């Protein structure tokens, strides 16, 4: 098919009457959309909860491990008996 014949066939389709819509299509689409919205909301809440749990775990680890404190030097023996 060349370009002109494709354009002509598309024009014929657009000029004709639109195909009939099934009667329950709107209800099905609304139901599926509501279900997708609930799933998306649940996923978003789960991700926020996971982020909160990771933040709490990091804070607890940082408080107990104290990575900002320099570890004591173990290369030089302690000076005793002076």
C-alpha cells in the first residue's frame, strides 16, 4: 500500500459511523481504573513504609556503631612503666 491509498482508507474509516460500544464497557473501565488506583495507592504507601523502616534502621545502626568516631590506634603498644 502506498501513502495515498492508506490515507484514503483512513479517511473512509473516519467518515463512517463509529463502531458500537459494548453496553458494559464504561462500568468495566471504571472498575478496572478504581482497582488500579487502589493498587497504586497501596504500592505508594508500602514504598513510604519501606523508606521509613530503612531510615530507622540506618539511624539505629549509626547510633550503635558510631561510624564517625575514629577507632583507637592498635599499631603502637601502650606505654606503661615509665
